[in-house]
């Protein structure tokens, strides 16, 4: 794994950081730098700032959180006063501020999951100062970085309710956050939308949607891992769709939720299916109830 900054398009740099193998992107304009995702803590985000200062002579003026999860947002305070003056604008989807609370179920999930963040991780997490984004995007926004623009696009719910794509048209680079994962299989957490995820990827991909921004030569930077191309996005879309199909089939067959991980044929590790199944079953039960049928009636 490369832990050096790499220029993936003109003036667009990305680096993978431990812990969590988070991929951070810096887009350099003549007026400032935009940083996409801020890692898990103030200290980790300070390291991003020090690194960027080595290759960019303009300050960080914009931060984008691709979604609410703590490995993408908990470093935000490094870009706000008193650590960053003037403070950077922090951008995210409209659903993100409400999800950025310590009692969000995803937080407990991640505190348990990120075991390689060190023995003092929980203690550090408790002292954390969460800085919420204040520049919010519902469907699309364009930001002028000086001499170039960056677009923030939301094409639907997927990994969470509020996953943004960061599009840099002049470099043909798209930052995907956890909509796409290269370091391992995608993560279905307690706030995922397993049935909507494939369509959200289709809406971003030119081959399936004429308004899509991922073309044949686009460099796609995932939330974790190394940059990929459009073919990888299509393959991962198929994998995500097959997980959704498996959930539907198990639910349709009346398989109890507790037995579903063992009963299914999964293209991902079984342990990763817990929340996909929980969220999927809840959604299918809701749909059945709305249709005036109990789940019994669908068997
Ligand atoms: Zn995530």
C-alpha cells in the first residue's frame, strides 16, 4: 500500500492514511485547496495540513465531508478556529449535520470496529470536538477554487443517506467516498440503504445515465484504497446489486433474519452482511406492511 501523496489528475492529489486506510484528496486551485475527508481526529487532520503545505502554496479554504462517518469527519476541527484561521468552509450533504452526533448508531459501530486506532482510542473519541458542516448540498453545488471548479453531487442514498461525489471536471477525477471501496468490500453499516445503492451508482455513471459524470477514462478515488477506473465501479455495482438480490431472496423465502447470514450465498464475507440484512429486512417488512400484507403473506 502506498502512503505517499500521488497526483491522480492535474492538481488533484490523494493519499491513503492509517488508521482505517482512509483516502484523503486535495484539489488545488489558484485561490486555495479543497480537502476531501478529514480522518478520525484533530491530530490526524493536522497531519493532512502539514502534508498539503509541502506541495501547495495556498491555504485550505474548503473541506468536503463525503459522508457523516467518523473516519471522514472527526478531523474537521483542524480546519476551524482556533486551529485554522480563517476557518475553511465545511461542505456536506444536508443529511450530515444531524447524523454527526455521539449518539448516532454508526458511532458505536465504528468505535467497536476501529480496533487498530490504539488503546486510548475510546478516550480520545470521547474528548472529541465535532465540527459540523455548515455549507450544505441537497443535489448539486459548484465551488470555484480559482481557475477551476469542483462540483458536489448527490445521486441518491447508498452507503449512507448523504454520500456526496466530488467531481473535478477539468482533471476527469471523481472522489467517491465510501460509495466505492478499493481496500476491501464495501461497508454496509447500520445506516446503509442496500436496495438504493446500485441505482445511486448508475446515476453517476455515464454508461447507464447520460447525465452521469463517471466516463470511460475517469479516475475514481475511493473512500478507502487506491484509485480505480469506471470498469471497477461497474463491477462493484454488480456486487452491491447481488447482495441486495440475496437479501430479497432470503426474505421472500421466509428465512428468519438470524439464519440469513448462514443461509445466503454471499460475494462478501458473511460478517459484513449483518447490517445489510438488518436494514434490508426492515425495509422489505415496511414495504409489505404498506402494501397491506404481513411478511407471512409474501412467503
Ligand atoms: Zn463510511
